[in-house]
C-alpha cells in the first residue's frame, strides 16, 4: 500500500472537456481526419454528439456511421485510436486550450485541502487527458484517474477510478465520499453504480 502525506476524506473526480477546459473542436477535426483516412473518403461528424462519450465510443460511432460492418469496425478500432492520438499530439496548440472561467482558482484551492483528493474521470484516452491538462498547466493537480482507454463504456470508469484511488491513498472511498464533477448527463449517470454524489456544472 502506497503511503501518502494525508488521508483524504473525499475523492473528487473531474471530467475534462467542457468541465475544466475547451479545445475548440480540435478533437472533432482529428476524429474526422482519422476516419476519412481509414475509409478513403471525406467524413463529417456533424450529426454525432461527442459530449460525455469516451474516445473509443466516439470512434466506434463514427466508423459505424460510414456503413462499415461491425466486424470491419472492430478491426479498425485499434488503428483508428492510434491515428487519432497521433493527430491530437500533432495539432493540439496549447495556446488554443482554454481553461473555463473560475476553474483554475477552484482547482488550486481544492488541492490545498488535505481532506480532498483530486483525480480525473474522463472519456479521453489517457495520453489525451495528460496532453490537454498539461497544455492547460493543470496536470500536476491530478495524479491519477480513469480514462476512455480503460474502458469504452463510461459507466465502467468510476470503479476503475476507485481502485486507483485506493492504490494511491490507501483509502477505500464509498458512496457520498465520491464526488463526480461534469457537464453532461453522462457524467452524472456514471457514478450511480458506486453511489457517488454528482455535481453538474454549466462551464461547458
């Protein structure tokens, strides 16, 4: 069991996109370019909602919308996610990452409370989460989390986050000791399986 400097009483799990920051469409453009390259024609995603979904879920929905069979979609998932991550690293401009109003001050203040442990619960692939938070200058506040690369289904992520929280803090967080902060109904719903308290914010 890893020993830490404090024994936090509450675990705060933050969504990233639309809750902490915005990247102004760079992810959508990277998805469109990825799938367009793989299927050999220009693809638009304007009819597909991205908010609240995991990156693998988004990629699967976009591939499926092109008319590919389920077997072909499965075969393309790994190369699509790899190419998407590559494009995001190439095209994400830190100067175009906007920390939403009030978020930086809030995170700084919360991080100073020894009764709180901050982490992320996000649909982003883990490298994408680190990329965005680093661009925003906020990565150091979130030592662990659960990510879209852990599971395609967002509702499975809270249990993963709790295992990592125990490994990091030595504490078992339960029920209302877990607070999920997000900007979509998916963020609110995903914590139900672990009895978490959820806060829906209007930042996004």
